[in-house]
């Protein structure tokens, strides 16, 4: 074990330690992003563009929502609003991690690293009690980034050559990932599961009720997310001692 990972007084500074911590995330992203690549190909997006999306976004939920908007011929405004709502949590994650970043993070490095923040990377980096250096953080994010882009490439190529039945089966993987993300916190944190139910119910209503039929898919995602979050916040407010 690297001595830097267990020290109690100094930030984690080893690039190698970052690589070790990021390896499991990278392997997970590799498998999950294959499903996104398949979905993108099924939506008619060229292989190179699918990979470009993953290389410039690195957000599974945001990319899937954006893909839905693109497939439905939505507008740029819909995509912008959808990404803003779905990825707003990264603002808070970035602020939190900035408190653990050591003095090696200049403004330019903070801006660069902010593009690589994901739920899993945030969880690993925030667990460092004494903070981390930019060397560690770059080591942490490089394998997840490569895994996400490479998996998308594999999925996009597979989606263009495999039979439709196989690509449909692979496409389910992305939704299975969302279920896997939702279930654990739903068990331990109240309010998450009701939020999911509210969002699903509102989304179904917007889709099946004729009066709402003209609402674009991207706007429907935004409406479902905001209304479900507001309802849950009112029913299950977070107490001060829980913050």
C-alpha cells in the first residue's frame, strides 16, 4: 500500500495512487458506456460523433437525456436546459472538492479538472480526509475517461454491425445501470425512492395524456425532474442535523 494513501497529515499526491483508485471506475465505465454507444448508433448518430459526445460530456444520465432530445429532433435550447437540470449536482460536487484541492491547483487546473467530475470520481476524491493534489486527481480521472470513451467506441461499432435483436438487448444495459444507481441510496436515504416514483409518474402522464402530447421529450424530462424534486423536498425536508 502506498504510504501517501494512509498518511494522516498531508494530502494524497501520488499519480500512481490516483491510477489505482481510478482503475475500478474505468472498468465500470467501459462496460456501461458500451450501452450508450449502442443507443447512439440506434438513434442514427455517426460513430465518431458518439465518441466525441462521450469525450466532451462524461455524464451517463446527461448523455442519455441528450440522446433522447437529439433522436426526437429537439432544439438546442432543450438540450441546454436538460443538461443544466440533470447535471446541476456537479456544481455542488465541484464546490465541495475545491475545498479538498491543495495549493497545486491553479485556476486553469481547477477549470480543467472540473470537466472530469462524476459521481464515482467525486465519491473517491472526497473520501480523502486530508485532500489531494492535482497529480493524484489527474491519475484518478484518466482511466475512467479512457474507459468511457473506449466503451462508447466499442458500443457504437457493435451497434452498426450486430443484428437488431442483439443491439436492443445491449441497449438495456444503460437503464440497468440507472436502476443499480437508484436502489442503494433509496434504501438508506429517505426521499430518493419517492422522487423516482414521482418523476416516473409525471413522465408517463406527459407521454400518455393527449393534452400533453405536443411537449418535446427534452422539456418533458426537465418538467418531470423539477416537479418531482420540489414535491419530494416539501414532503421530505432535510433537517439541519442531517446536513
